[in-house]
C-alpha cells in the first residue's frame, strides 16, 4: 500500500511539473526543444564568428522554439540583412526576428 501511495504522489508531482519550462503566459519548451534552441544559437554564433564582416559585431542571439531573435547594433543595412540571411540558413530555424539597429 505504501508503494502505491508513493507511486501516486510521484505521478502527481511529475504531472504538476509538465509546464514548468516556460514562464507564466509564455511559451513552454520541452527539454528536447531547449537543447535544439541551444544548438541553433551555437551554430549561428559560430557562423557569425566565421564571417569577417559579422565576427567583430556584437549581435545577441536568442532562440525559442526555433524562432531566432537578433538584437544589438550593426553598422549598415547590408550587414543587418546579411546577419538575418545567415540566421535563416541555420538548420532548425523556423523564423527570424531581426531587431538589429543600424547605427552607421
């Protein structure tokens, strides 16, 4: 009987944790999706680092459920477009929110 009670309490606790990854009112992510998002971010940062025009720029990359958000300042409209195009080429990217501000 005690084992059954422990099993039931464990199941209830796990069910209560199922929506925890997301913030209230925000999107929820599974562990697998969080790993996928981290992989996308890593690949994109590596692509920026490999590009001589983009490597010196401070571009913040946030990824949630395959949606990439680019933020920061950039020197020209052409570089802004290049950063977005680079992000779109990364496997797993569903869409890109380009919030880069042109300062030059």
